């Protein structure tokens, strides 16, 4: 399949699909963490219509959409106004809408649980199809991740392990904290590539 992994600079999901023989590309405003000729540095919206079979939106801007940050819409943090916060919410919801409604056969958008204001602003909104934890895929950590799925089955756990450490929530403050909190898990990426990357082969065999 021709796979676009949006909002990914790490290459973790991209490389999982590449390793299984797919024509996979990552795209982000940041350069790739590792040198790669399979990374598009720029706005993913500029390449959405380039004939992809599968769109994976790995880490979209979610700060204003997620339920944990709804309080800031009415009590903005220092240096922000209520108007700015709602403007950022509309921008985030608009981006999610463009990804979710892209003219691509199979779509997965990863995001935390959303609040009601975000849901109301997203075009053709549907509730997320499933939520997963890294400990279901070989990582002894806790970080709930929700998947909005279009023409894709739910992801099946591959390696349930002990350990329920919330590592990403206990990271010390710093300029790269946001990067580490958003970093994808290799076990989940491998499951995506194995299970969703084989859909055409399964259909042909049937």
C-alpha cells in the first residue's frame, strides 16, 4: 500500500510499514529525526491528494481538543486570552476535520479523548473506534490512546505485559518534553503494519 504517516518526525510508524514492504512516507513540519528520503517536511495538507491508500495521522495537534485541557477555554493560562484559546480550538478542530474527511480509503487518526466543544466543531464527527494501551503491545507503560478508524478493523493486542508506569506523564519540564510525550510506541506501530498492512492480502486469499 501507499501509506502516508502524517504529523510524524520520528519515523517510527513509517519505518514499521517500510519494513513490511509498503510505500510509506512520513510528513511533518519538522525534519525527520533520522536521515530519510521517505520524509516530507511541510504541511501534510499539501500532499493529501497524492493517491494514498492509507492515511495514519500519528500525532495531530491536540492540545485544545483533548478533554484534559477543556478548562483552559474558560480560564486561559497566563499570556493567553479566552479568544485566543477558542481560536486555537477552531484551528485544531479544522485540522482534524481535514484529516478525517480526506479522500483516502483507509484512515486512522490518533488523539486523546475529546471534549464536547471539539466534537461539535469537527465535520462528520464520529466517536473514536477504540482505545489502546502500550502494555497491550509489549511496553510496560500506561498511556491511553484513542483511534478514530475509517475502513480499518480494531487493532488487536499482540503482547500483553506487566508494568503500568505512566512514564510520559512524569517527564520533567524542558524544551523537549512535548516531543517525548508524543513519541509513538514501536510495538503499536508494528501491530498497525502487521494487521492493517495485510488487509489486501487477506481479502485476496478469501
